């Protein structure tokens, strides 16, 4: 049965990183990704690695959880490594039948894998240390400038947080409907793909019906409490930068500066 | 038909040093012709308990026996069991999915592998049992009223011809007329078809009128297993676990305190009326 699905992989603990303003963590993710593409060569990646370790230690999230995100990426990692390994042209160092491995290929493959691994871990730090709600809050605030060009930032953020909020509810609903249909003799586990897909109909239709019902109930409840979109809406906990947030920004800028310097000065 | 729970327990963390139990060491037996009600405070383990009865949930300890056979034995045909022990969940109308009422009720029989004619025959019979007129056959289940939808859902389970019917709060969210309708139907099923019924309920009034036997759950344990009259004599203990006796019982007790010799076992309005008339007519 569908259980134990964790979406939004927040790891609940108390750390400096957890307490940071979500906007800082968004900036961290962005800057870290940029830095990975600015840097090249072993020294830059060693620097990126050191910075990553520094943040992970501060976040007090077990490394086990960091690496978990990589498992889903494994196929992509292998494919990109193989492509680079075999398809990059250059000085051949090994060849057999139609396969040829070049020095540049090896270099590119290693770099690509390192980059992707850092990228995944770096961005999972944000989701591991920020609750989904804080995250949408931070996004809403950071993207507010887009309102100038008529992007409904608040509405999008609201939709995101509602969607996140409803995931556990819908999972529970799926469980309930599944049990009810199993009690009526439905069989979700055996048979080929087509039979399994057909077996989903008695599950999906009630699920959609209930999702629409919940959506309409929620809309009504929100309107009953005078919700009318983002204009003039205030927050219970407005995002405010504290001292640690400023320090974090300074560290981030120093890191980016360091990375650029290294990329320019080192070969 | 005999369905026995034997020392069943269920815990969410059975391997922990101090497991948290949703159900703890419950033993009970349901036989053909029984009309039992399962009552208990929210979170007392009622819903967990009924899921053992048709093998949807496996107890972490203990056995579930259907006609003497352990249903969690490797080769036991759980699908057949689920057809014999029909389980109607809370708000069963949320599980409707077909285009027409008839097709939806046919879902159970279809899963049993019956022929189309037999499916429809059973579905029509089930509709008759729950009091749905033939004109409903081709309607969409989504355009019906709440009470009608619930009848369709119950018919969907009845169409499998269960020997035991378990209903989890079948009257939740219905108006009084709808509630009496559903409970009356269930009562008739038990009387006419000999189906054993287990009714999960919050309403002591309903239970007093319809059930012949009460199971009272307290924090996962079975506190009482007795006739309603005997259980409601413990009304003070029931209050301690967030339940109560029917209001009529309280009136009977109050009358006794004032010196009227009415029976304290009166549970329904009709019974108390008789008692009062008897006392006054003296």
C-alpha cells in the first residue's frame, strides 16, 4: 500500500542553517549552482567541496539524508558519465572494437559527475533544512519584483503551499479508497501493465472527485474568511533579516568571490 | 459463519522497547444472526479492529479465525474472505466511481468473476435490499443525494452476498430520516437474510434501538462485551471514557431517584414510555 511517501524531505532539527531566512537559503542554492559552473579544475571543486562540508556540518543533518537524494539521480549520473566517456573527441588513451576513450572524455566525465553530485547535494540542503511553507514564503518574497510585469507571485506561492499541504491528505485518501475497493474485491497487485492500469480506475476517479470537492470546500472557506488575493494581505510572521542572515550573505559572497578568483587565476 | 478474533493486538512500532498499541489483546466472536455494535471514543481502535475482520490489516499479535481457519495463513484465499465478510467504510459514497449505479454495484460481483447476468441479478437484488428503486439503475451515482449514494455504496458490498456485514459509522453525516432508513435496512438484512452485522457507532441511541450485543472499546482494549442493557448499567464508567448511556437511561435513573419505580434498564423512548405508564397506571 502507498505509505511512507515523504515529499518535501524536510529534516526536523535545530541548527543555524534551519533558522536562516529562507531567502538566504534560496540565494545559497543559486550561488552554489552558479559557482559549480564557474569553477573548473580540481582546485575549484575542492573549494566547492570544502564549502559544502562546512554547510552540511552546520546544518546538523546526517550525511545519510544528503546522499539519499543521489539515489534517484543514479541513472542520470551513469548516463551522463558514459556519454562523456565515449563521445568526447580528443587524445585516445584506450580503444576496443567501436569504443574509444579519450583523455578529454575521462576528464569531462569525472567533472560532470562531480558537478551533478555537488549540485544535487547542494540543493537538497535547502529542502532538508527548510519547511515547504517557509520555502514558498521565501520564494514569494524573493520573486516579488516580478509583480511589476504582472506575474501573480502571491497567487502562485499560495497555490504551491496549498498543493504541498494537500499531499499528505490525498495520500491518506488514496489509502482509504484503496482499502474500500480491496474490500469490494479489487486487485491492485497482480496482472500485467494493462490490467494494473485498468485497476487504477476505481482508485483514480474517486480520488479526483474528492480532490475537486476538497478544492471547492477550501475555496469557499477561504472566501468566507475574506481572502481576496495578495493585495494588501499582511503576514503573521513577516520575513525579516537578522544578524546571522547578514553574516550568511557575506560568507556566500566571499565564497562566490573566491570561486571566481580561483577560476580566473588557476589554469 | 463464525468470525473470531483471538488475542489480537496491533501496534505501530512492534519492535520498539515500549510499543504503542492501537489495539491490545482483544478477543471476540461474531456468529451468524448476531447484530452487534462496536462503540468507543475516537481513537479507541475501532477502525483498526474491523480491518482485521476481513484481512485488510494484519494484527501484529494474535489470530483471526474465519470458520476456525486462520485467515493469515499463507494459502488462505483472502479474496473469498473479503466477499464473505463485507466491510463498508466510513463515508462509503466516496468510493463510487462508475458511470451508472448498476455498474458500480456490479463492481464487487465482477471482481468475483461472475457472469454478466449474474452480476446484474445480484446488483438488482442488492438494490432492492437497500430500498433503491429500479429507476436508479441508469443514473450516475454522482448525481444522487448523500443518503442515496450511501445506499448505493452499501448495495455494492451487499451484492457480494456477504455472510457478515461490518459497517463503520454508516449514519455519519446523514439527517435523522436517512439515519433511520439505513439502520432499519441493516436491521432487516440481519433479520431476513440472517447476515451477521457489526455496526461501528457513536450514537448510543441508535445502538440501544438496534443492537443486541455491544462491544465497548477503551484505548485499544475491549472493556465490555455484553447486551446493551448490561453495558448501560455501567453508565458512570462509560462517561469516564468519553461515552454515555442513551439519554432515556438517564431519565430512568433520575425518575428512580425521585422515587418512581421505573426500570433502570429502559434504553429507548418506547421502553421508558411503557415503564412510566406501568408505574402511573398502578
